[in-house]
């Protein structure tokens, strides 16, 4: 009898534990397996931890580099196509390896909580893409450019600085290139906190690292040796601008990795640096003086101070100025903020600088007015840096979960880089496969390209929900109806 009773007790306990586990499984599905696609956004998802998060969309920029219409528009405006190929032989090299397809597979597998996926193109449509998928939207530059008269644009910084204007885009969005791939389940809090107040990234080469041999320091004219490419030049341009704005600092470069951006901060950034951002947006081709997108955005976010200029003005400068006459006291405040001695030369220097900002040529007779002072970025920056100790945003550097895998130009290096990835893969969520195939040795180029393709096929073999089924292909590959004939 006693035995029976304890058997029953054990059964009850076992059944309860079993039921409890089922209930637990129901409420807390394994965070490591992404099995269901959220209906709309993170909120609609089954992942309890993320149910109160705002929606996050994903924006890709994509170019079909083998599209002759695109090549013609980009390189051959005034030339005929054949001559153009001879003039720019490397345009043969712009072939599409289907990176976007694999990148979307990786998102489908490991980041399927993103709500909508926008693919920004120069009127091109990938031949394998199912454009009927409700989560996919192809956007052309005309759809969101502030001033479409500056189009066409082949400049990625110009395009990137405008994508926040895409109609219907979520307030927080991820910007990602098609050579980026997700390698394991990755959650939004890797990039931004739930309240949107803290942005974090593990993608930065840290400032310390940037001094090491692994990466050349490129700011402050310290780089010697080979000519910098336009990308590095534009980083240097922003670095120098930010030195003038926020003070001298060692700023690390963010590699080619996905990041979370916020629409309202983009607007703020453009208001804060109107000349630089407008110039970049209007460039049709990449330029060395571009306001590099990630670098300008994230370093603004890291460094911008909370400063109420108006209030500071009213309290410290305005009331004692009879609009155009400064007293010693005020000049002291200004020279002090600018790190200058109070001296007639300093006063001349400040006046000259403000005159230049306002395109006033006759500096000598210029009288510094309250209005001019108030409009001056030079003064704003100096006062903000001196009298505000509060940063506007939070930012966190975390351990790197990103790996840049250089594909080419050498075979041994490529193999080594991939091995390196496997050795560290437990710590890596995002990779960039950046191909720099050797020119001249066609066979070698193919060999190296195949290493990359095999890697992608191995890791992302299952077609995603964004692809046409049964190897179907779109027949129309441009949504502007242009063909080569339109150029003759
Ligand atoms: C790219 O464009 C070429 C030429 O129009 C086309 O043959 C190819 O299918 C396109 N590739 C993709 C991925 O759409
Ligand atoms: C494209 O996607 C739609 C909506 O998801 C689906 O109904 C359709 O079967 C797909 N078409 C192909 C050819 O895969």
C-alpha cells in the first residue's frame, strides 16, 4: 500500500514536471532557433523578450553590375558602348555573384524578426526575387530622393544619406550591404536598446586597435604611403571636420557591417552639417569629400553634446550686448571657449571667421552682431564643447561580433581568411565577404570566386521565402523600361 502511494506520487510529480516543461517551452521558445516569421514586426513575434520592441525594417542597396543599361548610364554617357568598354575595361569585372540572394537567405534564417525589407536599386530588379512577397519592396532612387533632379546617382554615400526618406520606413532601421551575411541567430539588442536610447556596436575597430599595425590611422594627415582611395579620403574628410567641431579625437572606422540608424537622428545630422550633407547628396559619383555615411552618423551620435544654445545665449551673452557692441566680459567668454587669449588679435580672428561663415568679404569694417554670432557654427561648437558636459546620446562599444573576410586578390590569403573565420566563428554574428578579385589572371579570379560561392552555398543552401520558386526567373529586369536602344 505504502509502495503504491509513493508510485502515484512519483507519477504526479513526473506528469507535473512534464506539463510545466511544455508550458515553459510554449512561453519561452528557445532563443537560439528562429522558427517562425513574425506577422508584422517584432511585436507580433513569438519571442517574449522582444514583444514590446518597435518595428525595425531593413534596407539593402543593390546594383546589378552586369546590367548593360546601368553600365552605360554610369560610365558611357558621351561615348558609344564599345569604346566605353575599352576605356573602362574593369566594367567587365562588375559581375553579380548573387550575394544579395544569399544575404537574404541569411536574414531569413537568423534575423527574420525584421519587418519589411527595402531593396534600393537604380531601377533594377534581381531576376530571382519574388517581388510579390509582401515583406519585400523594391525602391528606386526617384521614389525617395529629396531632389530627383540630381539623379541618376551612382554614389553610395549619396544614396545612403537619403534612404531614411523611404516612404513607410520604420523609425529605426538597419542599413546593410549585399555582401553582409548573418551567421547565427542575431537579435536587435546587439545593435540598439529597446528604448532606442542606447546604440551599441561591436563592429568598430576600436580606437586602440586603430593605432596598431592592423589598421592605418587615416585622420590628421598621418597616413603616408599609397594614395588613399575615395572611401578612406572621405573618412579623413569627416574626421577633420569632426576635429573642428568636437575637438581632436582618435576616431575608429566602422567596417562594412549592418548598423541600426534612426530617421530623426538622420534629419538632425543633416541640419547640423547642412553643407557637407547636401554636397554629398548631390554628388552623382563617389567623391573624396563625401560625408561618409556610417562614420559621420555614428561619430555624430557618439560626440554630439546636449547644449541649449538659446538659453546659454540669453543668460550669458545676449542681455549685456546692446546688439552690436561687445564688452570685455563677453569677449572673455568667447576667447576662453575657443582656447584663445583675450587679445585684439583674437578678436580679429573670431570676427574674420564669422565673416567667412557668412560670406562677408569686407571683414575689417564688419561689426559683430548678435544675429551673426547666433548663426555661427564656430561659436556654437566652441560653447557646446566648453560648457556642456552632457552627451546627447548613449553609445556602447562592445566586443566585436563582426568579421571582415577579404576574398582575393591572393588565393592563399583568401583560404587563410576563411580558416580564420571558422576558428572564431562562435564569437561571430556578422560577416562581410568582400571580393577583390585579381585582374589579369582570369583563371585565378574564377578559383577565388568559387571559394566564396562554395562558402555561401554551403552555409545558405536553402532558398528563402523571398525567392521565386522552382528556379523561376523574372523576365523584366528594369522597372524604368530602359533598354540599350534608348542610348543610341
Ligand atoms: C543582371 O543583368 C543582366 C543583364 O540584364 C541579366 O542577364 C542578369 O540576369 C541580371 N542579374 C540578376 C541577378 O538579376
Ligand atoms: C511569390 O510570392 C507569393 C507571395 O508570397 C506566392 O504566393 C507565390 O507563389 C510566389 N511565386 C513564386 C513563383 O514563387
